[in-house]
């Protein structure tokens, strides 16, 4: 039996769900906005997907380039760039799948949240899939300490920009997309709430 962790790495379980359901298939171009060390890219690199990524941390870019060299040596190092997702140099509408995993909740305020969101949405082709996991207030409203705007201290002590269902619905409409899945929220007891937001670009 194959080692699943070796095959899939530390892939987000809800991104794995999209793979299992056939929403992510070979031949798709994949972009990871805020890719970190590439935890969501191991399987995709092994399976020959054309993968790109951006992150503001040079060490993360060095790590994901090293990962790509070991798993998909034909991929150019330039596919992975040290850039903020709100100001990326990648072409408009070039990718079939845009991943934003645990990134948007680091926005300072509404303006940066919208800039990060639209920067990621910009690179997605019409008909493409936007997969996002981010912290939310859903299900833990009474456990939050408000700071300012949409920034809160979570029960685990971290400070995040938090979305809710009404904001995600408004953003989906403003982007001209449609939900490819109902919103799914996981409440981690006395710690945080994480929402999965999957949108198809019309």
C-alpha cells in the first residue's frame, strides 16, 4: 500500500476533496497564491501538473523551488516568484485553478483583503476554479475579541482578519463568480474557525 503522506504531502483535506471529486484533473494549470513551502503542491508536482506559485517570503520560495526540482525538474524556477499576491507579475487569466490556503486572513484591513482577493482572482481563467481556505467568525462569534474593522483576536490568541457568510456571498457576487460548493466551516474547539470557499469564475 502506498504511503499516503509521501504521495500527497500535507495537502489541505478540503483541497484533497476537490481532487477526489474530479474537480482538479491532469492537464490543468495550477497557481498557489501564498504557496509557502508547497505543502499543497506535492501530489500535483508528482503528477505532472503545470504548477506556479507566489509568496512574499524568500525562504518559502527557495523551499518550493527545491521541492519542484526534486519532484518535477522540468518546471522552470521562474514559475515560483517572491511577490505579494495583490501585486503579482503573472499574466491575467492564465491558470485553471487558483489556490489560496490560509492566506487572506492575514490581510491588514478591508482594502488589503480586497486587493489580495482580486490579485488572485485576476490570474484565473474564465471557467476556472478558485479554492480558498481562510479564518472566519462563523460558529465562534461569541468567543472573539474585536480589535478594529474585521480584525479579531481568536480564542487561540492569534490575530486575524475574519470573514463571515455575508461577506463571502457579497464577494462571490462582486467577482462575478458562483459558488462551486456550499460554504463549509470547521470549528476547532476553543481555537479557531476555518471556512472553505470554492468559486467558479464565470
